[in-house]
């Protein structure tokens, strides 16, 4: 696989509005595509998809985005915009891991962890952070081992665990950092008191070069998980993924066959590239 794994954010009808908003919040951002269903934007070279999926799912803090800000002014500017009609989960303040950090759920429900620091400390601007809560609490280590065994170019950078002096369950993950196909991810065990867990509000998109890759990731991720429609699935930990062919956008934008392609994949669970190409 050559493409990065990127997040898809589920909205009711506000996908374009949200994408436009994030391009005002974060520097070096631009809209890269937009239609009535999907808007995509890039920020510091990282891709985000915004989907108009209807009212079925809502975004929650189970997957947040850790954002490295290299100046205090950048932190303050982003914090001011994201907290406007948003909800502060951790105040902007000094913490042991950052002299200026805060966690905010913005007006669209998307969760951001803003941290004043150096880009090279993480290696990318935005890092998806998975919080394992409820029945998933305590499974972060197992999940990290599973994901890093599944994707190429993957590595566990470090795992910090709760001890008896922390508020978490001793031995569970306080903070972990790992890579999947050279994309940085973070994870933590979130305890039992949270009223949220992973859902389709934030999914992770894997663009596959060929049918062999689609079959591989689909079969591995649905093992003890759950198949859904149109390339969507849930893995054994409840995290939602989309396993899609990288040529899907090109096929859908074909003026002659685009509608036939859409009608074909609406009938699919796992994508079949040959059927799409021949639609």
C-alpha cells in the first residue's frame, strides 16, 4: 500500500461547512475536492474526508486528533476558533507533557488535542488518537500489537502505562505512540466511566492498490469484527474502517459511467474492483 491512512469525519449535512471551517483554523490548509456527499481538505499535507452521512452517527471523543502547534500564537488562534460554540474537555494550561495543551470538542463534535511543541517530536501535524473505553478498556496494547502486525512499515514507538499513583487502572495504557504504514497514531486506555466508545463517527480509510490488498485488509480487519456496506467494517475493537480501491474517485468522476459505478458499489460489502471497472 502506498497511500496514507486518513480519517473520515461523519456529519449530518455539514461536511462542506466543516471542511471550510477547519481550513480557517489550521495553517497551510485547502479544500481539495467537494461534492454534495463528500468534501476533502488537506492540512499540512494530511488528508481529511468530511462525509454527509445523515443523522445516524455522531462524532465522540473516542478518536481525537493530537495537533502539534509550533508557536503559542498558533495554539491560541486555533483554541479560540475551536472553542467557539464548542466544549472544553481539558483546559488550555501547562501539563507535564506540554507547557501549553488543551482538549476541545468543536461545534461539529470533532475532538482536538492542541499541544505547543516541536513537529519533529511526533513527525506529523495531526495524529489520530484512539481511546479504548467501556468494554474496550485495557485492550489498547492488544490492539496496537494487532494493527502493527497487520500493516506494512509499522512500529511501536513507545508505551507509557498507568501506575498506582495515577488515576487510571495500573498497567493499562496511559499513552502510546505507534506507526502504521509510516503514519503516526496514538492510543490510550480510557477507563470505565466514559459514556462513549468507538463508532462510525470517525472512521479510518485505507486506499488499496488492487483487489489483493482489499481482500487482505478486509479479511484481517473483519476477523472477530463486523462487515458493513460500501467498504465499511468494524474491527474486533469496534474501530470503523473503510477499505476502498484507490481508483474509486476516478471511476465515480467518470461522466459516462460514474452513476453506474455508484449503483454497483451500493450493492457491495467488500469492494470488487473488476465489477466497478466494468460497470
